[in-house]
């Protein structure tokens, strides 16, 4: 496993002992050091130090954190050279933010608010914010379809936002114009439920996503053991049924992520801590399973649940988070097929990893540990995809989602 600090981030100046440098040579050098030479050297050192500080400040990047608190969206400054996170205040006040996502042009952020009422109605909320200078300014807010709004997904054109309501078992679409959200254009209220009496007593919509070609939309229903598939009209934000993927009974399909190869998708099954690798059909948007990976094959899964998925840009590394036992599961992936080979698991650094992501350099993995109120950071070897065994953590109130500016 790589050390926490990547090679090349810290350089040590060569050292020598007194026996290696004769004292006469040192004395001669001191006599030849004129005042002008000294001032020039001192000035150069000062400029170098200032440049170093300037570079460090310039390399810092704003990170937004969705927080399941009344504060909503928090701001942090990230330094990729040192893997340090510094709190930068509250970016936007919106209670119980479960998810945030960027528009394709990165001028707007959209948020899901898991509240029980909004604008006097028994629903959650979706909101949009303009991004400028690392700050957020609210543009619009609308009622979702029901309570427990836990996720929002934006289509590849940036013109359609989907919301998923866990508590209400519902989904909705919104038309986006210049960052403004319309009232809900389309809604669906699901009724199916699975065999798990504690977690599948009703439908629980949990995740919204879009096909690589933007022709289809998907809503994961954890309570109904299925993924609802729709034809997407990106111009109007209307959805029409296009089929249903049925998962193993009691598995609880939580999230769906598409591999960069455009033919593979990964469905994280929360309730049985497994991942189903799916083939995606461009013809009709259907999903066909071809293998399933057990994240905990030899242990009790009663208190352990799968959570989220991260895929590297080159498609050669795929990671899964698991809660209860609180670990990250690393895999090598075949870029062509998306087939996975396990590289083992490591601690997530805290309790209940709700979301995790690679930083833009892909040298660091950041984890939002919800129940321990920590953001944990682990070094990553970009060549192999291997994560460090240990990292470091920063305080953050109930982090739910990490988003780099």
C-alpha cells in the first residue's frame, strides 16, 4: 500500500556532515560572501518563499459539502498538495441537504433537501444556486413530489433535473432554464415493496440517473427491488415508461452508475451488500445482469449495508462503500467490459460512509462519514488505483455529499 504522502509532494534537501565539508572551505565561502551577494541571496529566498506561498494558495480549490443539518451546504478549501481541508463557512442555508450536483457548465449547483414540508406542502425541496467566486447565490427552489427527498440527478444537457424521494417513494422531473427550476413537470408515485419488513415496507425511490446517450432516465427503487426505466424528452423534461429492471428480492437497489465504456453499469444493492454488474442496451435502455459481487460474503449482513460507487476517469478502478462495517472496497476494472477484480477493502476512516469521491487529480479519495461527522482523506496511487490503509480526517457536521468546484 502507498504511504499517505505521495512521493514527490515533499522533497528533502541533501544533508552533509561537518566531516564531509572541511571547515576551511566553509570559512573561505563566508569571507567571499559580500553584502550585495547576501542581499541578493536573501531577496531570492524571500521571493521563492512568497512564490511558494502564492502557489499553495492558488492551488487550493473550493469544495462544497451537503450537510444533513440546518446549515445545509458547507464550504471547505482543499489543497491537493497537502491533502488538507480548511472550513470556509456556510455556503447556503437549506435544511438537511442529502445531495448536491453541478450543471455541465459548472455555473449552477442543484440540491436535494430531505425535509417533511416545503412551501406549506408535505414534500421535500429541490433548489438551485449560482456559483461565482466559490460562493453560492440561490436562484430557485421548488417542491419535490413527496417527503424524504434524498437525491437529485441532472441530465447531460443540463436541462432536466430529476429528484428521488425516499420517504414518499416518489420521483419528479423539472425543466432547467438558466439555472431556474420549473415546478415539477412529471411525477411518479411508486407502490411496490419487497420482502424486507423493516426496510421495504413501502417503495423508496433513492437515486436518479441518465443513460450515456441521454435518451433514458432511471429511478432506483430500494423498497420495490427494481429500477424504473423511462424515455427522456430533454426538451420538455417529460418521462414516459420504457421498462423495469428487477433485482434479486430483498436486495434493495440503491444507486446506479455507468462506466465510461458506455455499455456497463453498476447497481449497488444496499440491503444485501452486493453489487450487480449490468449490461446496458443502447437500443431500448434495458439493463441485463451478468455478475454480482458480494461485498461481505463471509459475514452477517444484518447491520451492514452497501452505499455508493466511484469510478475513475479512465475506467480502470471502481470503488464501493459499505456502511455498518464501514469500509471501502476497491476493484480493478476491465475498461472494455467493466468486469471487476477485487483489490480488497480498507477502512473508510469513520462511521457510515454516505458518499465518497476522488479529487480532480485522482491522487486522493475523500469520504463523507455521516455518523462520525468526519471528512476522511486517503492517498491513492493513480497508476494502480490502490488506496492507502490510513488517512486523516477533518470535522464536518453530518456530511452527506462531497462536490468539488
